[in-house]
C-alpha cells in the first residue's frame, strides 16, 4: 500500500483528537471501603467469539448515514506519496493486517501492537467486525471517523483478522478427578436450594400476602424450608471434605460449612421473630450470605476439584433475533466469568463448574435481565438460549452514575477501589445483591460491588496482573424486578 506522510503538526493534532476516546473517568473520592476481596485470576476463560472473521467485501455504509451527535469531529487528512499501491489478498489475512497496522492512523492512539495507549486496547477484541467497522466509519466521542480513502474496506477486514488472532487461546481442560465426587456435587445442589429458599423468604411475602401477619408467615415457612436445605448442605459438605484429597478444596468446603452455619442462625431467628420486619431482616441477611459467599464458594469447590465442562449461550430478543454486545456472566467463584456476545448473539465459556443448575445471566441496557440454569456435565458442552425482552411500559430501571476506579492508572497488579452510585427513579432501591457489576469482557471476569451505605456500592480489590494498556470496565446494576440499568464505561490504564 502507499506510504502515508504525517506532518509533525498533523501528528500532534491527531494525538489530541484521539486522546479523549480513552481518558479514564475522574475517580470519585470515597471515604470508606465496603469490602476487600483479592480474587485469583479465573481458571476458566472466555473463548473468543465463534463467529468467523468476515470474508469478502462488505457493503459500505451509505454516505447519507446520520452521524451520532458526539461524532462531529472530521477525520484528519493524510497525504499519500504518488507510489503504486500493492494488491492486497482478497480474503482477510492476519499477517497482512499486522503489516498494515503501523502505516495506518490506528496505531497512533491504540499502540504499535494494538495494546492500547491513548486509545483502548484492541488486541484480541471481543467486538464483532460490524461493531469495529461502525466505530471506524462513524467515530465516537473525540475519535474521528475514517473514510475508505484512509482505511479501505479490505484493509479493515485484514486489520480485524489480525486483532482477533491475538485473542487468548482456549485453555487446556482440567483433568477429571479420580476420587468420589457425588457428595461434592450434592453439596452444591443443596447450597443452591438453600439460596432459593432465602430468596423466597425475602422477596415473596409482599407479592403473595396482603397483610403483615400473612407476610410474616411466608417468611417463616420459607425459612423453615431453608433450614432443612441447610442441614443437607452440612451433611454433604462433611462427607465431601472426607472424599476430596485436595487441601485447597477441603479448605473451601470448611468455609462453606461456616457460612452455612451463619445462614442457619438467620433462618432460626426469622422463624422466632414476632414481626414481619424482624423476620424479613433476618431473611435478607441469609440471602446476602448465600448469594455473595456460600454459592460462589460451592461453585469454586466443584470447579477446583476438576469437575468442569463448557457452556455455549445464545442471547436473542423475543423475535428470535440475536442481540450482539449483550453482557453474559457465568458463576465460577466470587469473581464471575464475563463476556460479551458476538454478532450472532453467541458466547462460549470453558472450564466452568459441572453442576446441575449453573447460573448463566445475560444483560443489555434497556432490557429485562434473564438467567438460564445450565445443566453442565463434566467434560461435556451445555447449550442454551436466553431471551431478553425490552422493559415493559410501566417498568423503570435503576440508574447508575459516578462510576470510578481509584486510582485510574497504575501497575497491572495494583490495589484499586471500584465504586458506583445507584439510584431508583421510583424512589425505592431494591437491587439484586450479586448483580452490581464492574465487568470486563476483554479480561473475562466481573467484579461484584458491595453495599457501602446509602446509594453507594464499592469493592476494593487487587488487580490480577493486567497487561500494559487501557482496560475498560462496564458498570451497571440490576434490580429485583430484573430491570437492567444504564451502562457506564470506565477505563484503567495499566503501566
């Protein structure tokens, strides 16, 4: 291709124009940290999109396509020397894309190896080709649009093929265990059943009973049922601890026993409460422990013991059309796996816990979140489809604001605080305890933020050795009516 000439002044202007597309949000100072959690890097890894790199020439965007309001910045003009442009292969080729990258304006902001600089990291991007193409052609924020005279359609396909070729490889599956595992999987089953009873005790009374006395009885009934499930958890956990030779898994099971005993105390107090308010408060504590501790621990125990499989999910709207760019989380431990659907609405996760009802959840702004429980067998693949309807006419989703990562830059293994404000336009705040997220599809996991008082949610954690460059986290929340909030992206610059 022809060599591009960059006058010094133009290069300076270009850097200033594009710098804004990746500036970290100004962190909001926080006085108190709600909780500390230092997760190990997930052993399960999001598999890159199944969609093949597009081939052939795609139809150009019509010249009269309306531009978003924030993309008015014109593309800079580049001058080509009058030399012949070599012919490019007709099919997308990662090697050609790698050769093209340094000569095109992309590298000025996204780094010489697409590792991220002024602009975000693009190496191994999870975006679909159509999403990348729209961003290049239409621009966004202070990133200018680039026409075909600057980056041709075929060049763009080569570049995308190269970016996708740098995605993380599929990890080698964990060897299946040789020791008895029935008690371990049954322990997980009863932990999940205990969590369900806690959810019902907390959330169902106002929906099924009209007065305080009726609601109190609902809490007591489900708390009693929850006690029965808890006793099963304790029995299976003690048996599994004897079966499993792995000391780290045995330590997790011991933690599960301790957490379950705490849940038993709350269920017992709920059963003895004299008022609905007292009983409800105890049920709410049981839910908090089950969702944020016991179930994640149980899932990690199964996975770390070597009982793993694969999940393939497709996210669609009610008409069956794929939803590209939907967020998907898979419970794996205290730091859920996370990804984003490709253009066909698909995402794949490997080395996830092989359990009978693994929670897989899908989210998209302005839609109702839905969950599908996958029956995952060890060494097998479970497939499923999640449908996300739009919010109903009367539904009002929560709103998130003031999302921040503090500090916004530092080492890849720095200790940082993620924080977020969540408000409810209807005046009440009833959020799903385990679904206030700072989620990174690029890295493949999500942080769950914890209540820090009022409308603030925070998590202080140590980053798991991020590669140098910019990394984007998407902040959002879900309420108990399954409504997904708006989404705010915040970037952290790893040095």
